């Protein structure tokens, strides 16, 4: 997680939990809880970070957004963090996503 425009990119270690998956027209909105791994420190300006993922109806990720206190913020995920989120979705949220896609 790095501030937009920062030259110092750093991957942070965190765990995820699937909070909510909902269909919105042609999109799937997925909300994930984000918690730092034991011993990891997240940027001080992030008070309550979470993840908002937008997928199309085929399940392809369109966008991964870092939220703070439920709102868009001035931080973004690194490519490595986005890969971790994508793997988590595939392994842990696919059942919820598939049930919405079948509706």
C-alpha cells in the first residue's frame, strides 16, 4: 500500500476476509476486510483499511480499490498486493460470486 505519487513502493503483509458480495447490474461488487499480519505495520494514515473489488459478470477483476473507513483514499495497492487479493478471491469468494452470476 503506497500513497499515490510515492516513489517508495512497499508491499505490506495482510490477511483478508470476504465481507460482502453483491451484484450491481453488469458488475459484481466484492468487499473484503483487511487486517495487518502479526508484526506488520500499515501506513499510519490508514485507520480502517478494506478492499473493494469490481468484477464483470464473467468474474474477471476490473478494479481493486483500497478503501479507508469505507471511502476511497489516497493510497493504492502494489502489483504484488493486487495479485494476493486476486488469489484470495479465487480461493475464498468464488462460491459467493458464482451464486450471484447464476441469478
